């Protein structure tokens, strides 16, 4: 129990920052008239400045001006030039590495789209989601035929996906709204703290897994020597961090079967239901006036859909009717606290993904590893959930007119091909070397590079806005139509 508490404590600093941002957004969303009413008036009805309140007034003016906006979209023309060539190369490698690590690669796409192609930061976020969707679809197609390396089950843990994905979808909707509200510098601060924390945790987990793999490979080599085997190469049979059932361990190379028999169609149907329900709500919202009563009613209807499906799965896991197979015996009879934590991190991953234009795998990948899920299963399950959430984000951004369709289609094609190539190459390397920890190191590397690139771009943009004395506060969601 103490070990589990230590794992969750690693996320406490980030959760504190998230809560602070949420409180700030609630505060500045109040009507501007509250600020005016707080100023004292003289007999003529003219407000009198209070020196003690100057600092607070300046802070409020910096964060919130109801008639100001710092967003203007910049969409370059789609034409063959050095920018499109370099951007395609970077996007290709970003998709290849991101799909293997289960993080999508958004941390590489956004700086590429902003610095090289020339999109504004928020349009870059939207196109990044399109690329994540393309890479996720390609990766899921590749994984649908694979089996778990040590357990007789698909490499995708469908019960874990049903528990997480509806909450992830809910978080995505919240994150997309925050993407409109939050200023770029706020996103940058949140991003740097998140990525440094998660990349460090993932790297340490990779080192731990590498050491376990080394021990198992040595033990297997000794058994080969004692049996008089002539093999020079010794592959470990068990996956560190992955459970082993009574059925015995399978060979470390992942077997392929037909998609029809490998997919858990009941769970897949539940996930598809959530996706179509959210799609219907998003389309209905597009025909309502922003911030009208009907607008908020349609938005709030997403909550019972998400909680209904995730709650059903949580009840089954709590009662022991179902289990998270990839965790073996420890995946049965989960406690209420564990289920709440899983759901909370699903929402958090969605919020981060919608806000920053990243795959929720930046949260789910390290989280699944902390829960003891095997690296291959962690990557495959996170990507499976991201396929649904990222495609919904694309719909939402399209309805918000956040990206040019021709550019989006081109980069989706690049990411789709790159993800398939990356999966094939890295899986072969894992089989040859016998080390699944490669996936964890790729995950940590991708997150760290994303922290440096996105953080650098964000800080540069922030300095530029300060020099130009541009508005750097919250945007007004209800007036967003005026600036798109």
C-alpha cells in the first residue's frame, strides 16, 4: 500500500498546478462588472482609485479584458517548399517514435507546425490532433492482430480501455474549451511542469525495467548452459512488470492472429457507443448559440454518457465480474479508491490532450507503467484510447474552424505511414534484443524532447508578446466567434 502511495505522490506537484489554473479560470470568467462595482465612488459618481488595490487591478486587467483577444489565426498556403519538406521529415520521425511510445507525438508536431510551417500556436495544436489521429488509427490497426507477450489475451487491454476512454473523452471536451480560454503562456507553464515530471518518471521506470530484463536474461543463459543448449543468444521469456498467469509464459515474440477473433467486440462496441454519443452532442452543439442555455445543456449531457459507461465498467471490476487482464491476479476486485484514481487520470489526460494538442498518452503511458502494465500493453492500450479521443478532438476543432483541411489531410497521411513503419521496425528490434524497456525509453525521450521544444517555443512567443505589449490574458469563450 505504501508503494502505491509513493507512486501517486509523484503527480502531486502537477495536480496542484492544474487545480490552480482551474481556480484562476473560474475567477476570471466572472463578469467584468464585478471589478467595476468593487471600486469606491465619490459624490459625482466617478470612481476613485484606491492605491492599495492597484496591484490587484493590474493583475485582473492583465488576465481578463472582456473586449480584448490575443488570438489571430495564421494559415500559410500549402505549396511545395523547404518548409514542407523539413516539416514532413520531422513529422515522420515524431509519428514513428510517438506511436511506439504510445504518446502520439504531439509534443514534436506542435513546434514543427509553429516554427517551420508557420502556423499560429492554436492552429498548430489543432493540426497536431489530426496527425495524432492518423498515427493512432495506423497503430491500432497494426496492434489489433497482436497478442499479449506473456498472457493469452490481446495486446490491447479492452477492459482498461473501457474504464479510461469515456473519461478521456470527457476530458478532451473540457481541454478543447480551455484551449480557447487559456493564454499561450499559461499553457507553456503547465506543459513544462507536466512533461518534466512524466519524462523523469518514465525514464526511471525504464532503467528499473532494463535491470530486471538483464537479470532475467542472465538467469535464462544459465539455464541454457545447465541444459547443454548450444544457443548463443538467450532471450528472456517473461516481461518485467507484466504478470504471468498459471497458463505459463509464452514466447517473447508477439504472435499474430486474425483481427476478427482477436478483438473483444462487446468492449469495442461500448467504446464506439461513447464515440458516436459524443459526436452527436458535438454536432448538436454546433447548431446552438455559444453560451446559451441550450449550449450548456448539450455540453453537460456528455457527463452522464462518460460516467455511465465508465461507471458500469468500474462496478464490474469492483464486484470481480470482470478484471484488468494485463495485471494478472492483481487486476481483480479493485478498490473504490483505485477506480476513482483511474477515472480521474483519464479525465486529466483528456484535459491535457485537448488543451495542449497532445495525445492523452503523455499521461496514460507513464500512468499505466506505474500500475504495473507491461510496456507493449501500455503503449497499445493508450494508443487505442487515443484513437477515439483524438478523432473527437478533430471534430471539435473542425467545428471551431481551427485548421485548414488540405494541410490537415497531408500531415495525417504522413503520420499514418510513419506510425506503421515505426511499429514494425521497433517491434522487430524488441524481438531481436529481447528488451521491452526500449518502449519505455522511447516514451521518456519523446516526452523530454517535447518539453524542450514546446517549452522553448512557448517561452519565445511569450517574450515576443510582452515586447509588443499584446494582450496575454484569458479569452472570452462566449465571444470566440468574433475572432475565428
